[in-house]
């Protein structure tokens, strides 16, 4: 972790802030809350907004320190257009910018607290635009969406009889094919997706454009969902480049279009 923090921070103060946040994650300090803004060494993403709390520290470690998406190094092309579905606060997009600084990234995040930070980050980065929508298989409908102020990730479409300590909000869902047909987004060359169990619905919303996407990296959240995603992507002409376990139920899958 220390080596990644030292590499990502531009100034000495930025490197130390990242190290202190990692120390809090490891139980060696207390989170102070509030927003922190760091200058970074990443071209095209020279400033990074984070919250000094456990949720963002977990994401920082998973995405940037442990590099959940390191499988992207297997791609044989450099994507110019990227879709980040489930953008959260933007750390996935930040990692993508570190790999592809010239890429145009469009992110979707329906949770208001995370969208606020995502928008602040995208405003600092080159060729990035955020939208406060969920992505699924119906366009323009309002859905029930679960958020929690003390958890990283886990935000998800609420089931009809779902219980728990989640807070319910309403979000407008969009289909990717409708966004493309409307000229709002281009056909993405690369899609990154982490949407807590709604992967199949999102893939259905690509419609005929799924076969035009050159690569997808997505986290699936159950064996059944994983199998269905594999079936859909195979039918769209994709082959598996990487398929690794992230937890007992979750896997990170990278597929690329057959050429």
C-alpha cells in the first residue's frame, strides 16, 4: 500500500494523506470525516476528491492498492471511450484514467452522496461526464434504490419485499441503447460495471449494441448471475480473458470481443 500511495500522490503532503487514510483502514488511526482533495500524479486526473471515512478507504484499498481491475492489462487495445456503470465516487474511473489517460469516460451513479463526489472528481478530470441514473433494462422508469451512509458499495435496486437497514431513494433508470440512440453517449469500447446484482438487467439494456462493445470488466454477485452474464456475453461474441474470485459469491470477469 505504501508504494502505491507514494506513487499516486503528487506532493509529499498528498502521499502522507494517502498513507494516513490507509493507516486508518488498517485500524492504526481514526477517520476524521469530511472531504479531502489530493493532487495526484495521474495524467488526465490530477486531482482526487475523497471522504475521510471507512467506506472510501475500503474502495481506495480495493481499487487502487489491491487493483481489482488489474486484469485490464490483458487487453490488446487502448480504449478511447469508456462507460463506468456503478461509478460510486469515481475510484474505478480514476484507475481507468491511470491506464488510459486520453479516454473519454461516462459514469452513472444513482446514489446522491456518491454522485456528489463522483461529479466533483469528474469536473477535475479530462473528458469525463457523470449522470445520476441507474442502468437497466427499462428506460425512463423510476425505481426503488437502496443506499446506506456508512457502507461502501452495496447500493442496489430494492426487491419488492426486501428488508434491512437500507435507506430507500428513487432513481431514474436508463437503457444504454436508448442513451446511444439519443446521442447522449457513444458506443463504448470498454465497459466497467459493478452494480450489486443488477448486471443481467444492465446487459439486457445494451440491446444490439452489446455485440459492438470491445471489452467488458464486471463484478458479478452470485454464481447464477455470473453464469447468465457469461451466456449473454458469449452470445454477443465475447470470449473470457479473465475470471477470478473476489469473494465466495463475487467474481471479476473480463471479456473481449472475438476478432
